[in-house]
């Protein structure tokens, strides 16, 4: 009997423990379900980047590439073919205007000058002699004419007195006419300058002088001088070299100012204005410089289909050389004090553009907007939103009017 009672107690205890376990499991499951339901409600709020929009200048950055250009670069070329006899400059040397840079052999020209000097002296002597003969003949013609006049007047008086015959008077008259004709001929030559023979001699003399002058100019051209100040940036000549006419042997570079020349597309040229500040990076130096635009080409280049602009560096360094590769950034203003949003904040659907405005309760409102100008990162909003409103920038596909979000505020 006692044994049976003990067994019954064990059975009751097992049943009680089992019932408690079932009740605890049910409670735990209900608690977990309610907890999960609350967590799921929180998880359905999408995390969205938001941005408050204010009026600002809408800018566009134009990235360009170009190369450095010196203030000037003058190429020095030989005018005549000849041998180099002297070089007075080295690469990198500073030169001043008029400084002798290089000389070519002038011995052949010196010989020609001396030969033509002799020809000139002979021609000049001939001209002097011819002129002296002309002067003597003119003086003789005048003297003969005056003598003929005097003789004729005296014979006229004697004829009237019957002292001479008519034939003698006629001969005197003919002599007068002849001497007058000769004198007038010489006078005409004098009035026109000189006699033809004299002019011919003078022409020969002047021609000889012209040849001498041309040879002296040619000799002078064999000495190459610096046309301006600067630094020798190119030298392709050595003593003894034979250079050809037109061959560039030296160049002078003036780096007192450094410019950057770039090409701008037709699409961007409208935003580029004189005086606009720029940032220039010289890659080979690993440095950036500031500058400004000083020139805009008035016409497009037919080959590149682009416009050339020139910028000047504010503070050039001696390390900058002509021809260096440069990257340039130009910040232009597309519109002053306007509203614009990031491109990713605009959702285009069914031909309409829309944004999502976030209110103070972190709920969104879908709005149709009218778009304006664009740059690389932003789009102008002409209508559909107000200054100071906050917009969604990410997760737009999960949003609609009334959607509650978890905002992540972005810095402007």
C-alpha cells in the first residue's frame, strides 16, 4: 500500500513539471513574438540621407588640360649658308638685346667687298672726270657764244659803215647761230641734271656702292645677335658646323611670365570670361598654382573645333619650364543664388521629375518639380520646392508620400 502511494506521488510530480514546462514555453514564445513584432516595425523605416536646401550660386567646374607657354620664345636662324666660326653662349645662359650670339665665316664676303670697293673707286673717278669734262665743255660753249655775239655786233656796225662785205656779216651771223645752238644744248643738259655721259658714269658708281652695301649687310647678317633679353633654351650649333640658310640654331626663351594655353569646347566657352580665377596643377612638379584668364580666342579652331584660352600664373616659379603639362580647373557660375539639389535626389518616372520632401515628423512628400540647369553633380529646381526644405537624397525607390524614414543628415 505504501509502495503504491509513493508511485502515485511520483506520477503527480512528473505531470506537474511537464505542465509547468509547457506553460513557460508558451509564455516565452508569445514574448518573443511580440518583441519581434516591435523590432520589425522599427526595421521597416528606411535609412535615408537627407539634405536641407538653401539658395546658393550654382557653379560648374571645367577641367582642362594644356601646357605652359613662356612670355616669348624667339627662334634664331641662319640667314645664309656658311660655317660657324664662333659661339658666345651656352644653354641656360641669360642674354641681353644686341648681344652677339654666334658668328659665321665672312672671308668670302670680305674679298667681294674689297673687289667692289675697287670697282667703286674706278667708277667714282670716271664720274668725276666725266663731270669735269662736261663742266669744261659747258663753259667753252658759253664763252664761244659770248664771243660770237660780240663779233656779230661789231661786224654789223662795220657793215653799216661799208667797211666789210655782206658775206663777212653773214658768216658772223651763222657763227652766232651755231654757237647759240651749242650753248643751249649744254644748258638743257645742265637743267636736266647732267649730261647723259656723266649720268652713266654716276650710275655705274652708285651701282658699285649698292653692291658694297648689300655685301656689308650680308656680312652683318652672318653675326647673329639677340633680338631681346631671355635665356638660351635651345642650341644646335658648334664651331665648324656648316649651317643652311633658314636653319634654326638657337632660341631665346623669356620666362618672366608663364602662361597656360588650353582648349575649351564650344559647350563650355559661354561660361568662360576674362579675369576668371583658375587653379593650375603642374604634374611634373607636383605643385598647384593660382592664375586667371587673360585671353579668349574670338573664333573656334577649325582643326580642333575648340576655343583657345590663355591663363597667366599669379606667382610663377623658376622651376616652371615651357611645354610642361598642366591640368586646370575653372569654376564658373551657372546661376547666382538659385535652388539646386544633388542629381541622385531627383527621380524621373513616366516623363515627370520628382523629389521627396521630408517634414519635421520625418515623413516624406512626393513632389513634381521643374528642372533647370545642370552641372556635374547638381540639378537646378525652378519650381516645386522652397528654400529651407529638407529633401531625401538616397533610397528614393523605397519612398512615397507618407513614408516614415530614419533620416541621416548630410552636411551642405
